[in-house]
């Protein structure tokens, strides 16, 4: 049986990998939607999408730093969130 602490650390690293993949998809989708909005004649909407994408990128960088520093804590938080989503009485 794998000790709980070791499993929590590996869960944190798995969370990091998933976060990176999601960040890449969010960035490409935001870039495409901002270009589409600009081409259709909505410059303010394009600026808003670009600004939101930049803030999302900064947020994911901060989360990545936290997960690298505290992998067990991040796994515990992730487990608590998943448990809360699945446990609907």
C-alpha cells in the first residue's frame, strides 16, 4: 500500500500537469476569440478578452507556484473540492 503522504504529493503533480494543459487551451481560445471580435469590428470586446486572458495567465502562474511549494496541501484542497462537488445530499 502506498503511504498517504506520497499519494498526496503525486496528486499535486498531476494537478500541475492538468493545470498546464488547461492554461494552454485557455490561451489559444482567448487569442482566437479576441482576433474574431476585432475582425468583426468590436475593439473594446477584443481588449476585454485580451485583458481577461492576461489576468487568467497570472492567476495560473500563482497557482502553479503554490502547488510546487505545497503539493500535499494542494492535493488536499483539490480532494476537498471534488468531494464537495460529488457529495450532494
